[in-house]
C-alpha cells in the first residue's frame, strides 16, 4: 500500500485523541466531497483514499477499541457514499454535520 500519511502511520496518529483523529478524517471527507462537487474526480478520489487511510489508522489504534463499532460503521457508510451505490442514502450535508461536531470538539 502506498501510504499518503507516512508520518502519521509511523506513530504520530496514535498520539492524537479519537476526537482529533475523527476531525482529521472529517477534513479529508470534506475535501473529497468538495472535489467531487467541483467535478474533479482525480482530486476527489485522492481525498477519498486519504480518508480511508485515516479511518484505517484509527481502526488500528488500540485505544479506540471501545469506539471501534462507530468508526467501522462510519467508514462503511462513507465508502458506500463515495464509491458505492449509496444504498444508505447519505448526503453531503449529513457528512458535514457528522464530522463538524468532531472538529468543534477537537478545537476545544
């Protein structure tokens, strides 16, 4: 696998709280949606792949074991929304609302 976030994968990611991790994932999700809406599929796909990579780093982080169900579900829904058939009917606005809370909490 070609890691986009090499520094984070090398251990820096595990030093972040779950709130900070989810806020960072949210930034990549926002970027993927923004580029998708601007009809820039290459940029959108790159942001999507970076978001999945951050999801995976969060899933691998042992301190998140008690929140793993939510993280796994969010990853599944986002992958379906962006690259699947969107069988869950997710919207840009719902993703923004979901991750906005993490960004706000992480800043405090």
